C-alpha cells in the first residue's frame, strides 16, 4: 500500500487560508457603512388652548362617589 504524500499539504492549507482571507476582505470592503445619525432639532409649535394652561383631572367611573 503506497504511503500518502503530505509534502504539499502545508502550501495547500496556507494558500486556502490566504484566499479565504482575501475574499472576506473584499466582501467587507464593499459593504457600505452609513454614518451615524445626527439628532435633528425640531421646532415645537405652542398653541394657546385653555386646557393646556390649567391642570385637569380625568375621573374614572369607579372612583366617583356612589349615588
């Protein structure tokens, strides 16, 4: 039974790893990184309505006194 020649295994493994590394680098380099979002300042409009200027309370039916 002939013996398996393992002399080329080292170069095969190294070249495979190098090829995979290059392929992954090319894939990552084509990925588009978006810049981080900046907060926008929004203008608030102040409307003068009566219920905004005074405190109001909403009564639930269960909290009303019994009649």
